[in-house]
C-alpha cells in the first residue's frame, strides 16, 4: 500500500486521510471499518503508511498493524491501541496521553519526545525502543519490557514501573521521582544522573547498574540488590537501605549521612 496524498501541515481527521488498499483509494476510516467486518478479530493493516498529523484521538484502533508507519506529530490521545503492532513505527512527538496500549508490540519503535502521560502501558514490549525525552508521567508500565530501551532524559515522575524489565536500558538524566520501580530488573542499566528521589526501589535488582551522581534521596531501597552497582556520588541521604545487599567499599563512595537508614 502506498500513500496517495501528501502530508498536510495541519492536523488531519481520520476521515480525510486517503491511502490505497488493493488498488482502491480509501480513507483510513474505511479501511478500519471494512477490515473489522471481514477480517478475523477485526485486524487491519496500515503498515508503513504516512499518517503524520492525523487525529486518531479516542478512536478504537485495537489489534491494528501500524508497523513501520509514520505517526509522528499525530494525536492518539485516549485511543484504544490494545494489542496493536507498532514495531518500528515513528511516533516522534505523538500525543498518546491516556491511551490504552496494553500488550502492544512497540519493538524498536521511535517515541522520542512522545507524550504518554497517564497511558496504560502494561505488558507493552518496548524492546530497544527510543523513548528519549518522552513524557511518561503517571503512566502504568507494570510488566512492560524495556530491555535496551533509550529513556535518556525521559520524564517518568509518579509512573508505575513495578516488575518491569529495564535490563541494559539507558535512563541517564531521567526523572523517576516518586516512581514505583519495586521488584524491577535494572541489571546493567544506566541511571547516572537520574532523579530517583522518593522512588520505591524495594526488591529491585541493580547488578552492574550505573547510579553515579543519581539523586536517591528518600528512596526506598529495602531488600534491593546493590552489591555490584556503581554508586560514586549517588545521593542516598534519607534513603532506606535496610535489608539491601551492598558492598561497603562501593557504598562508601556514595553520599550518606545520619538520615540514611542502614542495618545495624
């Protein structure tokens, strides 16, 4: 399928976007509606399409194939994207506030500076996705896979990141203040310079994790694994490390004081 119109500068409505489907010129609305009538489980394919600046807000797009599509600068706020294929899609600065992406595939997707505040991202596969500078405040990422994802400078304040795979992810300079990362796997991740103040990091694993210059003031690190974490200049004032596993020589390089809670 090839796009038959040029992208407009202004946001386009879903009914005004025409593409070719089996040689027939159809609106995106037509393709979605027809596909839901004739294809098993209502799946439709908009893979590799030019869908920039399109208004998909509050639309039911569940189960669709958007792999490799260009959705940059589009409005997908409060849309239903559950079980969609977004692998390799370009979602640069796309508005996904309040969207439902549960169990979707965003492998290798480009979400740089996307807005995902309050989105439902449970069990989404973000393997090797680019979320650099994305805004993900208050989103639910429970059970998501962020293996090797690029989250540099991302804003994850207040997000639920419980039991998430962040192995090898780059979160340097990210804001995770007040986020729930309990029981998450952060092995090999880069959190240098990240803001983790008041975050719940209990039972999290930090094997080989870079935490240099990270702000961990007031963080809950009870029962966390920190033995091989890099803690140089990490600020642990007011943090709770009771039950945590750590090496004294590494902890000595961090900033601690009488408010840091350690085992007796």
